[in-house]
C-alpha cells in the first residue's frame, strides 16, 4: 500500500501513453486531498485521471439540475461520496426514523436513475461507514429506530439495488473501515476545522479501491492465480516431510493453509483460473490433492498443473502461452522471496504479492491487496476452469501435428450463430468487458445497452459460439452492426475471446457477416480499428480479411468479396 506522501508526490511522471479517464467527484466534504490521492494512485497504475470536483455539499443539486456545472462536461465515471456524518444530520431531522433508510434509499435511487438517464457514465457510489451514536448501547443493533440500525439497512438496500446492473458500482468504505479501524478512518479535528470526515491515513485505501474499480471498467483485472505449493498451500516440503507430516488441517498453523485454500476455491468458483507452478515431483505433489484428508482444493479445481524442477519463470511463461492471456492478468503466489523476485525481474507486468513471513497473515494481507476486482460475475464463470482444462488438452494435441491445417481439420469445429437475445446478453456483456486483445474498437457494453441494441431498428448483434471434439467453448465472439444507410452497414464493434485465436474464426465470422448483409441487400461493410495498448494483434485484421482502406476506414464490397477458407462449419440446427 502506497502512503499518502508517496501518492501526493507523484505528479511529474510521463503519462502520455496512459489510459485517460474523465472523472467527476461529487462530495459533501472537502475532497482536495482525496482527489490528489486518487490521481497519484492512478498514475501508479498507468491511469491518467482528470478529476472535476463538484461544489461541496451540492450532490443533489448538481445531479438534479440540468443547468448545473456538472452537465457541462462528459465523464467516464461519476463518484458520489455522501458521508455518514451528513446522513446522521438528515436522520436527526427526520420525523419518521423507522422509515429513514427507505426514504434515503428512494432518494439515492432517484439520483442514480437520473444519472443513468442523463449520462453514459459509470457510477461509483460510496456506501456508508459505521457511525454509532451509542444512544442505546448494544441495544442499537435491534432497535429499528436507532441510527446505526437504519444505516446498516440502507447499506443493504443499496447493495441489493446495485446488483441489478454493472453500470453501478459500490465503493465499500464500510469494509475499509473494518480493515483499518475507526481510529484510522476519522480525525475529529480535521472534521471540525476543515470539513474532512476521513483521516489522511485512510485516503490511500479509499483511492486504491476507486482505482481498482476504474481499472475493471477498462477491462484491466486479474484472470488467473498461479500457486506455489510447499509453504504456500500447505506448511512444509512434501518431498522431504511426506504427506503425513505437512501442516494442513484444523490444528495450529495448518488452519491458515486450509483457510487460504477455501479462499482460492471461492475464487475458482467465481471464474478465476487457478494454476499450479511448483518445483516438485509431479506425482508426489498431486498425491496431496488426491489423498490428504484436509485438502480443500482438488485436481479438478486446477486448470493447469505444472510440477517439475525447471525454472518457474519458464513454467509460468508456458502457462501464460497455453492460457493465451496477458501477464498483467496473472497473479503469482509464492512464499519464497527468491522465487518471487526472479519472476518479477523476468516477467514484466505480472503481479507477485510480497506474502508475509507468517502464513497466519496470508489471508489478511491478500484481502487488503484486493487483487481480483471485477465489474460482473455470471453463471458462465463457474465453467471457466473446465474451459481452460479442455483448452490445455487442445494445446497438447496440437503438438502431435506437424501441419496446422491437419490439426484444424482434426478439431471438427462447429459454430452456432444467433442474434442478440435475453439469454446470451449476460455473456456478451461480460465478453465486451473482458476482451482486450481481439477488440476492434474496444466499446464496452452493459446488459442494459445490449438490451437496447436488441430492440433497435437499425442495430444488430450477432453472437457466435464454438464447439470442437474436445468440448464446448461457449459464446466466444460478438459483432454489433449498425445500418448507416440503405446500402451500408458499420461494424460498431467486434470482439472475440483470446481462447480461440488462430482457429480461423475470423474468416468464419466475416463470411457470415457478408452473407448476412447480402440477405438484407447491403453492399458495403465499413470497419474501423481504434488502437489501444493491448489490441495491436488486430491492427491489420481488416486488410487480411480483404477490406480496402479509405480515409482511416475499411471498406468491403459484399458482391465482389470471395468467401474465405475456414475449417469451421456452421451449426444450422440440422442433424
């Protein structure tokens, strides 16, 4: 965690290549130090943030008044921070304290709905930190009219409501307070003299969480956790101590390793790819997963299991290649400082947390790091481990072929094409958020925006899945098409999962789009490539697919374009 002083000092760094975000901060308190911290943390994470601070204590007026200064700008994200101290003032004046939380929730719901209607911005709302006036002592927790009861109820109502869309995010300041303690969250003198309700020392924690959310909006988040084994998942060295003597279970330090495994298990269940990279004999290491009675993780939880005596740097590079994800999407956990430093020095952008020496502190440390921020979670995430286990089988199978065309033919690939519909919208939205490499214009879509496209008269969403002899990839690509004239259609965005790169899916999709346009008597397909830091692999895609370039746009005549070769067959529903 960076300190307040470290974040404040960061200003002269060259941010010309950084992602730039326009941010609005609406607060009921002085926010100049918070703004500086957010900017500093952003620069640490290669984000350049231009932050507009609204007038103090004018949250409602700025949002509800269409003539306010707030609406003179366009923002990528809007941060709303109303303090519990302000909430308490409203509570003190309330004539119906039993219904206070419902009234305030209705107010907040109105504000956020207004923002959703009036802007195209993401919204980050602070929930309310704990503030107990102790009028009833411990009885406050069961007294419906107490302030703390109403505050907690309001936080629950906010969480329930915000779960309905990924356009709304919660900055969980209540959890930050629980981690760092109320004494580190508040400074009475700052509040009285300067109108700041949060302590200087708490600002780095708040700023980190804001930046984590903003990064997730830009599809910059962790997808994979690679684990060492000895003294990381269990205590001791399995090759020396034997399965009976490693520390793992409900006694002593063994509890810390069991708890860590439960955490990893839950990460796997929400869609994080779990891999193993250990200097060990493979059979000996796997035996713990199979036969130790206190193991929480099983071999079925592991997408790729690598246990040998080769360099961990080389092994991690091989895992990355097999998964086909960026190193910046990977977290590597290892108890050994030597191995950690070796990996960090040789693999740029990989995240290697400095685990504490005492395993009993592993989890508290990892909680604070907040490594796996996300904008959404779907039911499809639960199958992610199987998807990558199957993908690893494909990689191994490919090594048996000397001719790529023969390998492609052996896969027996088949794709089903659907229009955007309520059943595939969640996966398409998630794919738009997660896809960085194969993403032509990097337009991110919420489920609500995709629903609007589905209902549109001039927009079409094409959704592609892929199956082969190894298994089902699920939905792997989507294309959003906009009819711009009676004779032209524009590819608003085209994204595809990195799992299926180099399978010939690009040819299959453009062939389908071509036929789709012919069926609607559309002659010209227009494409555009907007470069980002990560999507260089598709810079020349349109040219490779036969498009001509004209004034920074790519044009294809459907009547002149020949069908491209592909090994993928279409699933037309016929048996």
